[in-house]
């Protein structure tokens, strides 16, 4: 044991399993993993006294005093000797030594004491904090605090143990205070509120905890609650001690009242500490034959250098925006400059293709999510809204020196949320438009190459020997390409791949076959003519692949999806796509993924319209792609919901989809293909593929609840509804409205959800779509229940149960049973509610559906809470919480924390209730603002139970404002909570 002297003759002990001792909780001992008997409370008191001396000898008199104080029994000395003898038999030989009429522990090498380990960790944390490594310091302190297993020296009698217990608890609180201070310094204020709320309840007179709670609430946007904490504290101190709050607390109150800007930002923001700093290196590889552009390279490099070496007037950040036509080499130049500047940005480089020239430009919130993950932020810490993600992004970058390359931007509005905003960072932006409205940006207009640079690039690709022999012909070629870098690269690549051609042959082909040399002089037509040159040299199979793959709307395409479009085996598809990459007509976005330059895609489509014979092959290719996505999404749905009959009622497909080995692989595919899948669904709505597109949306319904893809899913569902309505297809419209119902329901837009569900039911009933009818009946039951229409809710859910039973859709039946349980609970039929939830659990149990079982246990927990069977309710809700956490269902996790808070409140445990309510607020819940108001109401009740009345009223006022905005009936109940206090 560290810090404990070692005695002689310990060779045998060293060879045995190491001894371990614990005092930070019950006094315990282990040999390896085997627990050792530590005897009676007095015997444990003796062991604790010796352990806490850490190898120093304790006399018999000291031990008697430690165990019994001023009133020892008459046989105290004999009792001490008996306890020592028993311990000696339990421990290794020679460990408990008799010395000078007393005793000492002489522990062998490798033996440990949790208290010593906690000290070591705390010391290391202090060193890490001193060196400004707060990430490491927090991690070490968390490890130290995890060593406590309840109250130190639990149930150990005697005055010595009591004094040590108090000392160790004070030290634990000091460590906790230090860690919480660092939490706030690093921007983890929202996560800290729950813990600080519990601590202020457990230690009401600890002003420092209250000060930290005020700061955490203020930084979480809860100013009224922060001020209410001060009011509660002032009243408590006056009542209990007759004193005022200490100056630090009063000063903080004034700074909050004045909205001091210095309070708003943490001093060392960082989220989700990692074992090692994350250093992204996302910039694509530079081309080995980069040519020319020397003046631009110097200009951009100088701007970037100003970010890392600020002079008299340092920049907040350096931003350069490159503008020019497609194919002019903006990305190539930006990537080259980024690689040259790597040394100036030691904390990494971020890169994204914003797809601004296409129909579906990247959403800033989606890009920010990817950037935050690349910078080491955990998924659970990434907020939902664009504003919150942008703020967190800037906080994470604060103090770092990172270069951000934003390629192919649509406009300044798309770019602004993605700018670092902090000194030492820089951004390079490329776009087809000049960003004159991007404040502070250094604008660069990139034109075509000079003739000399163009010839140099051509020569580097083709080879000096071939070009020098035909210099004039080479000049004709680059002139025909309009000196456009992308055009030159395509032409040169074709020539380099054909050793039998001369440069003159290529020049003649440009002049004689394309007949568009004049068009190469200006604008986008130059690009089209250049692509015509490359396309004309393709083999028939390559040309077909080039044409058909350009028809898909997604930002890129996977190898498997491309194989579906082309109706070819994977190996043949890959060979074709890689050959197109070699010609520069296609890009390899990542292993197994391919994409077009936006202008190349437009050209490929024009080729498909002109050259694809018969024309029906275009429709057949897109039909195969839709089949591929629908069959694959149905496979994901089946894995996610075993036994659900929906997959048997989707439109039939002719082309097979993917098969997945497990649930993780299936979900990973769904989320990685989200943008492409939704784009394919959208494309199908205006064609004869409408019904399959609508069913694809339904099969991929998990995307509507994912957060990252929910907006795209919603807009696609709206497009599906509108297209179905325009086509007069009631069957498709009913299913589209069913999908849209779920979107509104998850978002808490209950009126919109009710309208869509009602129309979906009418349409589905009219066309005899029983599957859609019982699905939407389940949703209508949920909506009616939330709106307080319990009789309607019961009828809808009974219809859902009847329909799902007729279809033998047992998972949907179980879901409807659990929802009906909630309705009966609201109607006062508690026993029946419990029985219904238990029926749902039985179905899920029989089918092995652990994911859906969480929802059933959640429903049972609510019913048991109402029945005042609080212990059983908490068991069910806690198990549901663990399942939701395991399956990454974040919003359900927050919602379950709220229900656990309600259960604790019913069980008169306000401190626990407040802690879980705070966690619900930090995580978020299903149901939008209305559920947030519910959580605030419960939190107010918990705080009121703790005597924190001012903060309770602040919560209730915020809840009331939300209810009034929503015109929710719960507003009356909150007014009643506020009225007695107001009247006083």
C-alpha cells in the first residue's frame, strides 16, 4: 500500500493476490477479488483506525480511546487484543504486527487503500489544473470521487471514526466543489444544474454550491431561477443563522441583474473531455501536379498567417473567400494553400463540401454537428438548434488554432454559422458567388489560368517529351479548353491514358468533332464543352454509367446504390466508377462513395436525356435505385422492430436491398444514407414511383426522430403529401399523412398532428388501407390523450388494437396497449392501467423486443406511480431509462428522467425529484415546449418541497408562460400554484 512501510518476511504475501482495503464507504477488505470478513462493528473500527494511520503504530490506549472514548468497558484491552487476533487470522501473515504494546499494519507490495488512491488522484488533478489542463484535471477528480461508496466509515462506531467521517466528508465536498468549478469553467453548465440542485438540497448552508448553481442557471439561460436561488439563500441564512449572504454571493446577484457579459462565457470552455486532444485533419489530399497560381497562393497564405501571428491590430479571425466559375480550380487552390499552412494551425483542419451549387445545399446545423464530433464532442453533448450548435462550436474552438475549409458554399448565410469567430483560427471559403456580404472577409476572384500556367499544367500531366515536340498543338488544346483548369486536366488525362495519340490528334478532335471551340471562351458553356470532350472519349459502358449515375439527386452515391442504378455486380460497378474517377469526371468522396462536381452532374443529365436509348432506361435506372433504398430501409425496419407487419404491406420491389448482420450495422447504414435516401424519395413523388417513394418514407420513419435528419424528413413528408394530393392518389396521400403525423407528434405540434392524422384516417378508410388505418389510429389515440380527450383516445386506441390484432402485428398491439394504459390512468382506472401495461410487457417479452420494452416499462412505471407503489414504479422507470440510454434514444431518456422526478415527488423525496427534473431539462424530452413546461412545473414542486420557494416560483412562471403560449389547459393549475404565494 502506498505510504505504508513494509515489514520483513513478506515473500509469500507478495506472491499471493494483492490485498485491497476500503474506508471511503463501508470498511472492507479483499484479497484480489475475494471479499474478506472484517468482523463486528468494533473490529471494523479497529481495522479502520489502523488503516487511517497508514503504517504508523497505534498504542493500545490510543485504540481504546478511538473505539470507546471516555467510557471504555472494563475489559477494553482484552477486547482490543481479541479483535486484533481475529484480524490477524483473516489477513496475510505478518500484515498485522504487534509493536511496543500496540499494533501496526505492515502491508505487502501491491496492497492498496482507497483513501491513498483518492489522495494521489487529487494531487495529480491539482497539478493538471495548475498546468491549465482542465480536461485531465476533471477526469482525475471524477476518478477520485468515484472511489466513495456512500458515507465514509459507514456504521463504524467510536469517536475516532466519527471525527474521521466528518473530515472525509468535508474533503469529498471540497473535491466536488473544485470539480464543479472546472465544469463551469469548461462550459458544462447545463449538465451541472442537476448535480448542484441536489447538493444545495443536501447541504443548504453551503453558500459556494449555491453560488455555482446561480452561475450554472444563468449560463443555461435561466436568469429568473438564478436570482431566485439568491432570494432563497438570503431568507434561509436569515432564518437559520441570522446573517446575510457572503459578499461573493451578493456580488454575483448584482452581476446577474446587470447582465455582466463576463458571466456569460466560461473562462476555459471545453465539452466532453477526452483522454487526448482531438486534432482533426480533414482537408483532402493536394494534387501532386498543382501548377501556377503563385500570386494567389502568396495572397491567401499572407491572410492565413495574420490569424496565427497577429500584429498591432490582431484579427478576431482570418477569412478568405474565393469566388469563380465551376471548374476554375477554387477547391484545388484552397486545398493546396491549406496544406501549406498546416504548421500555422497545430490544432487541426476541418473540411466540408457545402454543395452550394446543387439543389440540396448542406444545412449549417448538420455541418456543425459533424464538426463538433470531429473536435471530440460527444453526440450526447451536441444541442439541437443551429444557434446552440454554433455557440458551442465557437466555444470548443476558443483557444485552439484551427483552419476551416468551407468548400462550394451557396451564399454568406450558409457560411456565417460555420466561421470560428476566435483569434488564432482561420477560414477559407470557396463559392461560385462573390461574398460581398460576408463581413471582414478577404475576397479573391479566381479567373482562368494564364496561357503559360495552363500549358505548364497540361505538360505536367501529359509529359514534357510529348508536349515539347508539339508545343503549338498543345497551346491549341489549352486554348480550346478556355484555360479552365478542370477542362485542361480532363483533356490531358485522356491524352496521357492513350500513348498512341499525339497532341495534334487531340487538338484535331477538339476542332473537328466538338465544333464548340468558340463556346469554350465564356462562362459555364466552357465547362460543358470540356466535359463533352471527356465524355466523347469514354468506352460505351463508362458513358452509360456516367449518364445514369448523374440522374440521382443525392449529394453522393454509395457503391451498392450505384450498382442498383447500373444493374451490375458490385465488382463491375466499382471498376467502372474508378475508371470514371481516373478521367476526373467523377470524384471519390470516400472509400465506397462517389460524387459529381455539381456542373458535371448537370452535364451528365443532359447526356442522359440526349443519348440514353431507349429513353425508358432512365426510368428503369431510377426505379432500381428506389427499390434498393426501399428494400434496404425495410430490412432496417424489420431489424429494429422484429415481428412488425408493416414490412409486409409496403409496395413490392423488384431489385434487392442490403442485408445487415446486426442492429448497429443497420442503423449506421440508415443514418449514413439519410440524405441520399430522402433525395431519392423526393425524386419519386413526381413520377409513377409515387407510392414506393411514400412507403420509403414510412419505412425510414426513424429518420424523423433522429434530430440530425428530422428537418429533411419533415420537408420530404410534406412534399410526399402534396404530390399525392396533386396526383389524386388517396392511398399514397393517406400514408404520406401518416408519416407526417408522426413528425408533428414528436415535435409536440399536436394540433397539426391531429389534423394530419384525421385526414390520414379518412383517406385510408376510404381506400381500404387497413395497415395505415390502425397505425394512424394509434397516433390519434396518443394525440387525443395529450389534448385531454380521453374518450376519443380510448376509441382510437381500441381501433388500433383491433386492427393490429387482425393483422397479427403484435408489436403495434403492444404499443397501443401501453398507450391505452396511459389513457385509463388519466380516467382514474389505475388497476386497469397497470394490467394493460403488463399485457404490453408480456408481448414484448415474448418477442424479445428489448428496445420497445422500454416504452412498456415506462407506461407501467407511470401507472404504478399513480397507484402510489413508488418503489415498484421507480424500478420500472429506472429499467426503462437504462434501455433508452443503451439504444441512444436521447429524448425518451430525458422524458423518463421527468417521470422518475414525478415518482420521487409522489414519494416525498423532493431532492431526488429535483435532480431528475434538472436532468430532463438538460437532455430534452419528447413533446417540445409543452413537455418542458411539465418538467418545469415538477421542478418547481420539488424546489418548493425543499424550501426554495423563490426558485420554485421562477420555474412555475416560466412554465405558465409556455402553457399560455400553447393555450394549454395546464396553465390554470400553475396559476393556482402561484396565486397563494402572490396573495401573501
